[in-house]
C-alpha cells in the first residue's frame, strides 16, 4: 500500500483542487491497482477544510482511501509525522508527501515508485504568478533563471517528496519543526546512506500565494525575493 500525507491548516480555498489531483494520481493505471491511502492531517483548522475532505471521501472506491485526522500542533513537521505514523500502522510501504496548495500530476505516485530509490526529491512548478501583482513578471523570470527544474537538482520540497517506509523509519521520521522539516529529513536520510533520486520526473504544480503558511518555506522564500526585487528597483531609480 502507498500512503500520502497532506498537512492542512485552514486551506478551504485550495483543497478541492489538491484532492481532485490526488484522486487521479491514486487511481492511475501505472500503479497496477495497488491501494493508495491518502491522509489529510488537519492541524488547528477552523475553516471548512474538514467538510471538504469528507465530501471527497464519499467518492472513494477499492483503489483508494481518503480520510483525515486532527492535531493541534500548528507545526508542519509534527503534522507530517503524525500522518506518517498512521499510514505506517496501516502497512504503507511507501510514503509520499505534498501540500494543500499543490496539484500533483496524474503519474506523480507511479513516477516516484518507478525511480526505484529509497527517497525521491522532486521539483515544483508554478503556473500562476498573479498573486504578486506588479512583481509577477519579474518573479517569474527570476524563478526561471535561478531554479533548476531538471534531474540532478538539489531542491527539497515537502510538496513533492517520497520515501520508502523502512528508510523513513531508519532516518527517524520528520522532526517537529515549524519549517525546513523536509530538509532535516533528507539530511537524516543521507546520513543513513539512502539512495536519493533528485528527479524532475514526478511533477507537481504549486501556488505562488502571498499568505505563506511556513516561515522559511517556498512561499516565504518568494516573498523574500519580491522584497529584494523591490529594493533593487528602488535603487535603480
């Protein structure tokens, strides 16, 4: 069985699209019918996120399962770890991780598995830079010139990460970190001698939203770049 963990903190605006994409990935023919269990970890949610999950759970069949647990950690590392624990107890052999503001590709899971690695670090793409308004074009160009969306990259994203269950346990799992929990896990995997595929093959599309959830995460990094672009523009005038 393949397990998928999605940490959620008040994500009602983007959760439908995330879950639609995960359903397609979980039922993709290249998985050859292997069961997929998707677990949403509702972390201190006060919006309609749970209601959205339950509505999607009504559409499950023998190929995939969707349910949720609730925690009150306000900590993405703790939320990912809580989800992983439940899926390991269910017998997951592979754990995949993404985020609520991310849409995975149909072949996301099958591509991770096909790489035959202990862990897979994938890249992210952004298809809508408009949340950054006047800085959108400059930010798009900055991303295109500085981000390596190709095999052999060294990016680490909790929105596109997979790991063999046995190696996840050997590495000690996610630490309860408010940010960079994915970086810490990959460092622990490397220390264990894990074979890591740094691949652009498992595709995901994530948001460029301005209300970044994790300090130091992808969204927060974009805000820092925007601030730097603003300073550079002011100095040039």
